[in-house]
C-alpha cells in the first residue's frame, strides 16, 4: 500500500509540474508573439514614414504643365502664380 501512495504522489506531482510548465510556456509564447507583432507594426509605420519623406523630398517636376486644380495632389500654388505672372508679363 505504501508503494501505491508513493506512486500517486509521483503522478500528482508530475501532473502539477506539467500544468505549471504548460502555463508558463504558453505565457512566454504569448509575450513573444506580442513583441513580434509590435515589431511588425513599428516596421510598417517606419516604412510609411520613409515613403512619405521620400515623396516630400523628391525633386519637383520640371515640366511646363501647370496643374490648376487645387484638389489635385500635384497642385503647387507657387508654380501656378509664377505661370500666370509669366503669362501676364508676356501679354504687355
């Protein structure tokens, strides 16, 4: 009977250890996944910022076409003013 008690204690100890280890391991995997997700989001934001910087600092177009629609993303008020100023100066 003493062997049976020792065997049950060993079984319950192993079960308890297994449950505790499983919870700890699950927690560590969840933290690792959260860190990776945060890193992916950060890299995505960084990529968007770099694209915006590249678009902002890219050289201006040197074509003679002047966009006069203020809703157009290529609209440049200074360029429109210069264009009309040059037209007005040439008319006189």
